[in-house]
């Protein structure tokens, strides 16, 4: 009870109201199952609050948020902040003393969402199947004919991380000075390398495909890459030489939340030091807290200033470009992609 009171003391709104008996705290999350289970179990043990988690891809959960008047949910936990920025009108302002410890560069300008962990984008590749002189060092290296139909990435319509990847590629490989996300020539060439089998609905499929050799390389995030490298000596990853993004995913309090006090306590919990210091050793993710961020591994590649707001505002256009290029490459966008 004492620990629970400490957790609740950070809430600025309704902080003096007694905890009432409510339904279970409902959380929407695309996070990996192990992370969800471990953290929600620890939170329940410390507070006694029961939790129900609705776990789907970021894109699918965003669609659910649009139906919030009919869907009971309290917290959106996960998804790149460019995706969260798109649906910020469905969030409630919330800020506590815990957020004072967040590294300033990762903070939101409005406190409708808060950064939870940081995810650099990388190329994963299978060293055993690629001649050393063809090991990728850049985005352009993936366009080598050697990789034709042997590259894999997730579908940005389903995956928030894949949308960040797509936007980063359009930004980094921009050849049109008149627009911000003008890397369509590169993206068109990359899609030609992917083929239908190289686009998956499930980010975890990237790990399996590269480790088993079904694909020579994949585009994913650092946490997946580190995990895969630890499991297989045949797998390596690089930060592309042209540049990569360093984007947080986030956590937010949903409008119409019926369990405000409990929801705020959960947000404080995942941003506090006890959880944040586990991100790197347990899940290979970078912390957003200032005192822990300093110990993060240095990235030997240029880091772009990711245009979060512009990416959110351009989401529909960016996804339209993606679908248009799929069709131009003969990929049926109406059929199910590789699961």
C-alpha cells in the first residue's frame, strides 16, 4: 500500500481522490509479449491493480482509438511517437514529476504523449549467406542485384515501426528539394528488391527470415537486431552510412479513460527508474531518462533530426505513396501480404 501511495503521488489531477473500485485497467499495446507480461505483472504485484492488455499492431490499435467512444481503454502504450502524434487528439494532457527526468530531446511539446524507449533503425543481415565484400554498409547497398527478392521489412500500414522506417527512407534518400519526403525513387527501387514475399505483417518475421536464411537482409530496429545477434553468430547489423533515425516510442493517457488514477500510476511506473533501467539489459532498448541515456551505445552513423510532426501530418500521403509504388511493382495491395 505504501508503494502504491508513492506511485499515485505523482498525479497532478485527481491526486487527492481515493482509489475507487473499478474495472480492470485497459491498455492498448503493440509491444512484445515478454515486455508486456513482465511489466504489467510487476505493476500488479506492487499496486494490486488488475490489467487487461489489448495487443495488436500499432496501425490496428490506432484504428481502435478512432472508436474510443465505443471502446473502453485507458492507456496507449507503444508505437512510434510519429504514430502517436497522428492520434494525439484522442489523448489527455498528463505530466508528473517523473517526466522531469526524461531527456529533453525526447520530450513532447504538449505532454499528450511521453517517450518510453528509443529505437534506432538498422539493417540486419546474415553474414553466412553474403560474401564479405557485399555486407551492407548503406541503404544503397540493398539495391545490389545480389539482394533481389532477399530483403524483408514490415508493412507500414500495420506496423508503427515500419511506418517510421518508411518515412526515414523517404527523408534520408530525398532527391526532391521541393518536398520533405521525396525519396520515392529509392523507395521504388527498394520495393523492387523486396517483392511480395519481402513485405510482412509481423515485425518478428524479419528476425526469423534473416536468421534462417530465407532472406539475406532486413530493415528493422536496434532492439530486434541485438536480440537476433545474441541468438545467432551468423547475424550482424549496421547503422547505414547515409544516416538513420533515433525515434522514441511512447505512452499516453486516453480520453474517456475510466480509470484515470490507475492509468496515471501506470504511466509513471513505466517512465520511472525501476522499469527504465531494465530496458537495455532485458529488451535491448534505450532509456529515455537523462541519467540512463548517457550510457547508451554510441551510433557510428549520422543521425537525422526526425521530422515527427511533419511525418504525422503527412501520414496518409506517405502511405498512399507506399501503396502506389507497390502497385507499380506488381504487388497486389488487396491481398494479404506475407504473415
